[in-house]
């Protein structure tokens, strides 16, 4: 009976690691920093205007700051990857025999016999020499390659989404209840975000939710104290 090749589709979390990390970080940062800013200013002010202005400014400045920081950070990673690939490309051109032996040594160390390792190295290099060395020598793949623009946009957009909640609460909630509303809603959303990030990353759900909520509570509590003791209430 002839063997029939069946298409086998798998979904792995590592395929989303780049944008997921930037998005979760941006949303958490946007929510925590803007909520903390609102709570701190509201504790020091008796009118809505300064609180609203601080929330809006925090959203805009934070989103741009996240985008710039993520772009610079991931660009540095990308520069390192490209430099390593350029060096590997030069080594392949200068001494392909030594590079094949190096690749064969990697496969032999993983458990292949020396003869089979040399055959595998030869076939892979004949197909895509740079790709084989990038993957097996440098540890680079299409999934894990740095993407600065993607990371920057994901960080900025997710920060703005996270910061939108406290901003909307400042607009909609009676001023006397802003602090309580922002703290309550932010803590609830932080639990959800932490749990979602843990779920997508395969980590324990409760631990992921609690560690995000804990640091959010610390940040809002600290800024509330700053606003209370150093603010000038009219």
C-alpha cells in the first residue's frame, strides 16, 4: 500500500512571541502608568481639568515613548542578527568545507552518527547554506527574527488601549469617585490581562494574574501617597 503524506498543522506559541510580548507589555504599562498618574493627580487636585490633562498627556507621551524604546531595543537586536548573518555569509564564501564540517559537528553532537551528520550538513548546505547555519549555529529562525517596526507599533497601540480606560473614567465618572473607580477598574483589568498573558504563554493562570495586579496596586498606591502628601488641594 503506498504511503500517503497527510498535512499536519501545528500551532506553537513561539510563533507569536514577538508581538505578544510587546503587546502585553504595552497594555500593562499603559494601564498601570496612566491609572497611577490619574490617581496621584486626583489625590492632589479638587478639579477634573488637571486630572484629565494629565491622563491625556500620559497616554500620548507613554505611547510614543513605548514605540521609541521598543524600536531602539529591537533594532539593536536586529543589527546584531544581521551582523552575525553577514559574518556567516563571508565565512561560507571563504571556506565552505570548514563550514560544512562545523555544521556536521553540531548535528553529531545532537546524536547523529558522523557519517549521517556529514550527509545532512551537505544536503542542507546545498539547499540553503546560510539558512542552515543561521538556524543551527546561530539559533536564528524566521519566527524569532527581530522586527523593530512590528514591535514598535504593537507597543504604542497596546499602550494606548491600556491607557484609554483611566482616561475614559476621568471623563465619565463623577469627580468625587474617580480614584475609587480607576483603582477598581484597573485592578480588575490587570487581573484579566495578567491571566490572558499567562494563558497565551502557557504559564499558570492565577500566578500570571496576581503578579501583574500586585505591581499595579503598588504603583497606584505609591502615586496616591505622593499626590496626597505633596499636592495642593484647592
